[in-house]
């Protein structure tokens, strides 16, 4: 390593931020495979050379260039980008030009460590002379992942709409997989079907996303979901329903969570994982909430310039949120005609739930807001067990565990914490088996879709998942 350059902190300002990606290779880390592919397809439709990087092949590099104290997703993504760039350098030799690449690593404004992944990764990339000029493109939750500045201004709104739809459709493909796989007629059918469906949707987003011909994409999605129903063997009885919450990367990156959903299914579960769109909606909601708080404050102080800016922000985030949530709802309603899969709740409803139970507050922020409220929702919808998935030492998820564990005990709903790093914990399989035994007992006593009227939990529309395999 060139130690001198490790301390080039100016590089954090110069080479991490919002860059125009026109003509560049835009490197997307693979968190959720389906989501990553649809997003890459969407970007390609806008003329951006988007590449979804392979994942987990560079884990040795990830470990070599971290101390072990970083969050696990930081290690994994560190390894992914180093592995990709090294392979690219090998492949292209002298024609490798670091200026051709923008590596996409978003950030949040805290209070946890996600705000510094890209700074840390910048320092590591700067330690390789050949990668110093690879830029890191950072979208941030500070402005609700605004895409301004990364492509021509007049296309920003369209890219945002198409990207958001790709996130919703990817969530649906995942939910279809988890809905049908536990009941498939032949082993492997569901995985193969979803692999083909992902390819079809990736091509559809590439072809129709940029022209906003969303109906052409959604017509194909309708057909896919209708066909998926045929995979279900109706003679297989319903199984205990398990809800997953937790840190977004870990719960969606199957290599990091050691394919937890499949392991739960092997032990007799049907699983629903929290969605990615929920997080996107949350970041927009949180910015709107912040703008409203500032507006009230500035009104009291009679600071008129600030009031004008707050109103602008409230309008902008308000419009985005209404668009996102209504789009998401419409798509779920469409495909709900073909297959019964659970929808997301509005973020405002989740905040109301937390307030009502007085367990946590959106003022603290982080995914704990969604995880704690999500667990309450699962409980009120009669799920037979809940799993909290997170990187070892993750701050928001540890807070979630501390708050929720005693509550689940009181409600008699099986609950399991599953922290992960890259080691395999010898007791994990036994813990999952025990958890699933408890979930099965809960299922035998209460069935699924049990309403929580008498449990002191919030009422909500029941997810109608207790109608047999179909
Ligand atoms: S959410 Fe957890 S894993 Fe992610 S950055 Fe924060 S502390 Fe780390």
C-alpha cells in the first residue's frame, strides 16, 4: 500500500459524491439479486452502462482490507468492488482506465455507520494507485436518494419513477418466490421460474422503463404472477408463517445471511421478508417529516426565508411519497388478482403503531423504526414467529432486539435473533430448529392470520394468508 495516499482526506470530498454517470460504467453492488438486476436493466434503458457486480467472490479481499470492527455489509461490499476492479484490470490490461468507472455506494446521514462506508472504502481504494481515480457515487438519505446531478436534469424524474417501479417489481418477484416455493410441485421449480421471470423483467425494464411504458412491464408481470400460481401443489397444507425484519442488507443478501429463508423453509416455514420499497418510502417519509418539524420551528421563530424553503421541501417530498405509495399499492392490487401475497403498510401507519404502543420513536431514526413496527404488524396479523436478521453488532438491530424480545415473550409469539458475520455459528441450525418447533406449536394452537384483538396490539387489515396453500 502507498501509505502516503491513505491520509489523502481531500479525496473524500473530491472522489465521493454525486457525479454525472453519462458515458461511465456504473457499478452496482449486489444486495438483492433480483432488485439489482432490475435496477441495472432500468439504468441501461436510460443509456447508462450499469453493471451489477458479482458478490461474495471477493470476501478474502474484504477481510484483508477491513479491521473486523466494521459492519459486515461494509466488508462484503469492500470485497465485491475490489474483486471486480482487480478482475477488470486483469481483463483490460493497459487499457484499463479508472476514470471509466463510478462505483455506487449510497449512504445515510446516521446515526449509524452506514454514513461512513463510502468514506472508508474511498480510503481503501486510494491505497491502490490504479484505483484512485475510480469515483464513488453516493446517493444519500439526506435528500431521499435524489438522483439529481447523476444524469441530464430533464431525465431525473423519469429515472426516479422507473427505478422505484423496478424496486417494487423486484419485491413482488421475491414475495412470489417465498409464497410458492414452500408448496412447489417439484423441488427447484420455483427457483427456476423466478430466475426466468427476473430475466424477462430485466429486459422489460431495459426496453420500456425509460419511455415510462409501465403498463407494458406490468402486463408481463401479471402473466408471470398468474403462472407462478400453477407451481403450487394444492394438496400441501398451509405452513407456519414466519415474518422477517432487520437490517436491509443482511436480510436480503442471501450469501451473508447464509440463505436463511431457505433454511427456515427446510424446517417447514412459509416466510415473508420486509421489502426494499418500504425502506425507500421510509427515507422519503422521514425527509417530509423533518421538513414539517423545521417548518413548525421556523414559523415560531418567524424566519421567513427558511419557511419558504421548508414549504418547497414539504411539497417536493410530499409529492414523491404520494407517488411512491400509490404506485406501489396499484401494482400490488393488480397482481393480487392472481396470487395472494402480503402488501406493505404505509410508513405513516407504522409510525402511528409505534406511537400508540409507546415503544420507540421516529425521532431516533434508523431501521429500528421499521423493524419494531414491522414486528408489531406481523404479530397483529397472526404470524407464527418473527426473525430479526442483522450484522453482528449492528446498532439499530440490537436496539430492536432489546425492545421486542420481552414483548414477544409476553405475547407468546416465537422470536429469534440471528446476527451474522462471515463465520458459521455452530448453534444456529439448532436455534432455528427449536424456533420452528415453537412456531409450529403456535400455528397448531392459533392457525394463521390470527387477529390480535385481545393482545393490546394495533388493529390492521389482516393479510389473508390462511386460506390453504392457494
Ligand atoms: S444498520 Fe447496522 S450494519 Fe448497517 S451501518 Fe448501521 S450499524 Fe452497520
